[in-house]
């Protein structure tokens, strides 16, 4: 569905609505449990900003399947700002907090969670950041949207939706925990095109 | 932000941003691997025309934790003692492609001269110039105060200000760049600043400063400050008779055991005692006060590294050709740029 352009020349298309996001996350949560053969040693690390609420939602869903899991004890946030390879090419970024679960990440199975997988450079930075924090037994990657155009040999283990896009387009993920649009919290994935 | 020269022209927004970044840097200092790759391949020169231990070591540790290469340039044993001018030294550093110059100089305004002269492209950080300013010391004091103040209010320190806090600065304000930088910065961050010192050690024109001045330490303490910052008596800059004897100074202006006990009897349980170091124990601060649980002296040193990491990171990252990098601090605006995802 195409919505009226809010600014001249930009078309917006909702590709995932709230219910679609929820279904995709439910499936990813089950995939994570299946791949890990249960919830043992599982740690979900969200990449700011929108990866963190996604990690929290996944942890909730995992806890609703496996009652031995406390979602707060397996969720964390991993800031990758200082590990980016484009610090000199963009305006200065302020680092955000890194918070690991109390059990740490040594010998855990860490699932990195992000909203959109694009060039793969953020994930490269995340892997470097992780190496400075500990030594997980395995690292996996879960993303809500994979839009292609990879610039590094990086692949997601769990994908909510594969979205073929042109690099001219922008993929915007709005999550109720962070995004207020017109005063109301919204869950949606939108593709914007400056046609 | 291209240079960090003074706190007088630092906006509240930039100051808070620096303190917030310093919070994240402090978290790195608690990790097993205390190193970030953010400034890999960049060169930071410590250019010290005056003696310093903690400031130079602190800048060196900060630069190294950000993976920058550090060149320490102490004036003793360098060509400066052969009469080399600041300009020639600066151009030498430029030829060695320094990305940042941390300068301490006995002449007020030397860092500003270096930044404005066009001799070098590097970012200039003022690490203390004459009796003018010492911005990173004020920032680390503000950081220490903010953690204390936010902790009392039960709030996270990131994002909070010093609103409602009363800070008393005592002693040799005349020679103190620390006092000047703190007066501007703490006021910018919302604190109320009180100054106390002998009239001979207060500068001319102090009436125009945004603070209240007391000529008796006990009168100032009666205002129930939330923090008392003792300044070092700068004997090396004393070229006139500013007070009759050190003993009299200590009795009237020193934070001695009696005044430490006074804080308890006044019920000021949460008032902290600060000192920028190095301390003249028994002169402006007694050993009991310096070592009491109220003292933040060691926390200040620890926080100094975090604050200087934040300053170096903010000065040296970002697109050097982008003049507006201070304006785009909304992380969402950056993350949503398609190419950075």
C-alpha cells in the first residue's frame, strides 16, 4: 500500500505492520530455541537503538515458551559506536550504554539482535566489540529485516523478513518502545523512496 | 567542537554531551580490556611547558585507551630550552602530523593562540594555561559532582544536570585556573557557586562573575554547601606577600579537622570535599579531611581519564569537513541514514 507522501517526492510503503512484526519475532524466538536445542546458555544482545527492544521482545517470547527463563537475565545491550569503521566519515556519534546480563558472555551462546541488516558493517563492529567483552561459545545473528546489499561476508542466522530493496530506498523500523509518531507509539517497517 | 580551550564558551548542550560520553567511557574503565579502537592510527601530542603529573598521565592514559598514539613532549630536555618559539614547535608537530595537541603553558591564552594561529590543523586541548582556564579539570569535577548529586537523588547521572546544587570553592582563586573553569562550567550546568578566600587572593573584577563571594570560610560553610572544593595554594606563582604566614592561612582558610567535624555537627552528611591535587596536606586541607569518606580526591583522578577520553573522542571523531557535527546529535537521525545500517 502506498501512502500519501508527507514531503514532496518521497513515497512511503508499509511492508510490515505491527502484527507482521510480532509474528516474525515469534518465529525467530522459536528458531533460536530450536537451533540452540533449548534455552541453555542463551544471551540476547541488542544493538542500539532498535536492536535492544527487539532483543527484549524475543526474550519475552522465549520466556513464554520456556518458563525456566527470566527474560531480564538473558537480555543485554551492546553498543558498537567505538568500533565502527566510519567514525571519520560521519558526524560524531555519541556512544550509548553497553549492558551485559549478570552472568556475562563467556562460554555463552550470544545472539546479536538488530533491526535491519544492510552492509553488514554494524555487525562487523559488533563482533569486534564482543571480543573485547569476553569469549562467547558461539555468536549468532537475528535481524528483523534483511534488505540485502552486503559489503562484508556476513549472513544472518534468523531473519524476520527478506526485503529486496534498491539502495536508493530507506528502510525505517519503528518500534513502540522508542518511536512516537504523531503522539502515538507505532510498530511498523516502512520503505521510503525518494522517487 | 574543534578545540577545547575554555569552559566559558562551552554550551550546556556540549558540556552535557561530553559528560554523557564520559559516563560510557567510565564503563570501559571497569572492563577487563580497557581499550577501544576509536582513535586507532591518530596521534595525540602532550605538549607540557609546565610540570604536571596527574594531568599528563591522565591524558596519556585517555589517549591510549582510545588506541591513539601518544607523543609526550616535555619542555625540559627539548629544543624549547634552546629558545624555540611556540610557533616553531607547533609547526614541527604539524609536520609530524599530530591530530590533537594537549597543551599546558604558563602563559594565559597560549592554547587559544595555537588554535587560532593557523600554525597547525590539529585539535587543541587546553590542559591549563597560566591563570586562565583548565577546562578538563572542571569537566572532571562536574562529572564527579554530577555522579554524587544524581546518586543522592536516586537518578542515573547520564542526562542529569547540577540544578539545585551548591558548590563552595575555597582558597587561592587569584592564581587558580581550576576555579575559573569551574565557576563557568558549574554555573552553566545549573549549580550555584560560592567562592571564599582572602581578599588578596581574589581577582579584580570578581564581582562580575556569576557567583557569591565570602571573605570568611565559616560564613560560607554556614550556607550549607553540597560540595566544598579546596584549591591548592600555588606557592610557585606567589611573587608577592598575599597573606602573613602559611599558619595563619591554614587556620583561616584551610579545611582542617575542626571544620570537618563542623560538617557533621551541621548535619551535612552528604557534603563532599574535593581537591584538584596535588594537595598541600596540613595547609589548605588536613590529612583527616583528605582521607575522610567525604573526600572525592581519588574519584576525581579516576574520572579524569574518562572525561579526557570523551574530550579526545569528541574532538577527533566525526567528519573533519563537516562544520555542523555539533548539530546532529540525535542518534536516530544517524542510524536511519540508509548506508550506516
